[in-house]
C-alpha cells in the first residue's frame, strides 16, 4: 500500500514519534495513509494503543533493519 505521507522519527524517543504523527495526521483527509518510521522499539506498542484511542486504523507494522514502520 502506498503512503500519502511518510513521517521520519528515526532517532527520536517516546513521546516524539506519536507527537510528530499526531501533527501530520491533522493534515490528512479521510482515507489517506500515513507511514511512520521509528527506531524506538516501544513505538510499536505506543501506536497500537494510540490508534485504538483515536479510532484510526493501524494497517500493518513491520521491522526492517531496526526501523519500525
């Protein structure tokens, strides 16, 4: 799936990946897809909890050479 916007938060620790994603999400339209890149291992759990609280959808997550997408 093609992302409409990619947010690079590599090297940032919690809560910055969520903060950056929230700021970008405010500019997306319904149905658009955002990809977040993070090196913070805890960000996977953070995003899973965040999407449940905000009624957004986590389409998938994967890890590639220490980068979580």
